[in-house]
C-alpha cells in the first residue's frame, strides 16, 4: 500500500469517527424514565447527560416515589474509534432519601470499561454492547438507552 493510499484510509476512518462524533455529542434532557413497566416523566424525573470531547457527564433526579427519592451524578470518559465505542465512569454519587433519612453511596454502577459496536442504520447511530444487552440509539432528535428494554429516553437540546 502506498503512503498516499494509507493516508487516504486513515483520513476516511477519522472522517467516519468525526461524523459519528458529530451525531452523538451534545447535551441531552431526560424525557422518560422507564421503571417497573411504568413510564415516568418530568417533573417527577429530571436529568441531563453530556457527551463532549471524550467526556461523559450526567445527573438525574428521580422523585417519582415519595418514599424513595434518588439523585445520581457521575462523570467519566469515552473513546470513539472506527466501529467501536467504549466508556467508563470515574466517579458516581447516589443520594437516596427515604423516610428513615438520607444515604450517600459512591459505588460505581459498573467497574471497568463497557465496549459497544457502532453501526449506522436508517434511524440513526446504534451502539450495541459487546458483552451484554445494553444499547444506545442516537437520532437527530435524541438518544435512548436500553438494557433488554428501554430504560431512558432523552431529547437532544444542543449539538
């Protein structure tokens, strides 16, 4: 392979990554939280997720259960490569308010890195976990997250 051909392949891969990055990065506003067969919407739940320059940040509030209110905040990093997306959390805080008081947990939702295959389909960009049922679907309007079934639906508010 000539140097020019090699550079063309590298540039095409980078363009693909950049094109996908442009389709996923932004700020997302929580619209639906699916829990135990119920769909809970704002103002009972509220949240934001930000994907930007290799960083993921989120905060959510679940006030849908009067006796068990929870707020979650976290941040981490992501890597987008040709055909592959991976992310991990560096820090998470879970604040739970019950009638008996308030508790704080800083345990990560999962340890290590979650890796996904990336595909572009008619309805948008899909990330499917390589070792589990998790899936992210990105459209121009927003994003959904599922784990065998839809758990969260978010609306894209900025690019």
